[in-house]
């Protein structure tokens, strides 16, 4: 007799490397969303962009690896904290009721301990940075702590997530020596709109359940206007990134580096089917590749400074 597979959500990768973990460790890995690497890729990319755009990607390749480790640990810590706050709401939503805290697979006390352990990994990464970059990174903690409550008080929690998930761009820019503030700020602002766009797509999966339990989201707020809304957010992101590039290299050819990213984002919008959760999830996940395209663009500009 075969053992039935555990209940999993559509965007998990539970059957991959996660399946090799000891049974006792699996709930903790799931709590930190290690089964969904797309999350830490999306947290990592803005910081990688800043490092590349500042011309440090090749010289400081080690910094990229530290940012990647920090993204994995701190995204995990953020997910644990989010689930601690949302454990009661998660029990009411089909996609989240099987999460370790909501289902009882991990106790609240154990979750707090796991959160502390992940933060210690983040601390190891933090001490690799220049003092100014450390202070910039620490300033994000207020935003991170407030994020889980945003869905209760605003229709635009995706905008708050944009502030949080783009923060690495400011940290990466602060790590670069002798760089003006404006290009880094424009890069960060563009990333905020990118995050709002892709997280609106992600939220399409939960529109019905969110309406039942009273959770707010940009997907619910936009309603039938989701596709033009996402198009606006992506267009704003591209405009701000173009301004960042122009600040560093005022040459029309420099803007051409953004063309692959622009085409990819246009594909997401044009092929998005809001009522199809699988379609929305695929478009959301494709932003890992979008991040790589943007990294290539930043690398091209950064290496010509």
C-alpha cells in the first residue's frame, strides 16, 4: 500500500530536494518556504542589480554570493514571521491551510526559535558589509515587521511588499564606493513597481478566498482592470530603470539594454489570464528569468562606467 502524498500548494517544489530531508526537518523547511526558491530569487535580484550597475559584479563576485545567502535566510525568516502573524488567517484559506503553523505541524514556540536561527545567518551576512550598508540594511526591519499587517489595513499590501523586497537594491548601492545616490534610488523605485506588478499577478490565485476572509490585495482592488494595472506597474518600473541608466550613461544605446526585460514583461501582461490560477502562477514564476534579464542589463551598463 502506498502512502498518500501530503497536501501541497500548487507552487511548491516539495517533491524535489525537499523530499530528501528527514521527516522531522521538512516542516521547518516548508515554514521557511525553502520548497519555493522563486521567493529568494526575487529578493536577491534587486541587490544583484545594484552591485552590477555600480560596476562591482566582477570585482566583488563574493558580494553577490553573500547577498544570495542573505536572501535565502532572510526570505525564510520573513516567511516564518509572516506565518506566525497570519496563522489564524491561513487556516481559512485553501492555499495556505496546510502551512506548518496553520496545520499544527510546527509549534509556535518552535517557529520563534527557527526564526531566530535564520536571523543569525542573516547576521553573518550583515557583518560582511561596510558600516553604512549595514545601517541601510537594518533600516528595513521596520518595514519587514509591519508587512504582515498590511493586508488587513490597505488594499495595496503589494506596494508595501515592494518596499521590502526591493530594499536590497539600496543595500547593494550603499556597498559600492563613490556612487551618487540618484541612480540607486531610481533603481530601487523601479523595483518597487516591478514587485507590485508581479505580486498582483500572484494574488490572483487567492482572490476568492481573500474575499471570503476579508483579506485585501491589489488583485481584488483592480478587479477586471488587473491586466492594464499590471501593465502600468511594469511600464513605471521600466521608465524608472531607464532614468537610472541615463543618470550613469546618457546614451540612447544604454537604454537598449532594457529591451529584453521590456519584451519579457510585455509577454507577461499580454498572455496573462486573470481567471486562470495556473496561468497567473506561471507568469509570476517567470520573474526569476526577468530578474536575470535585468541583471544582464545592469552588468552591461556597470562594466562600461
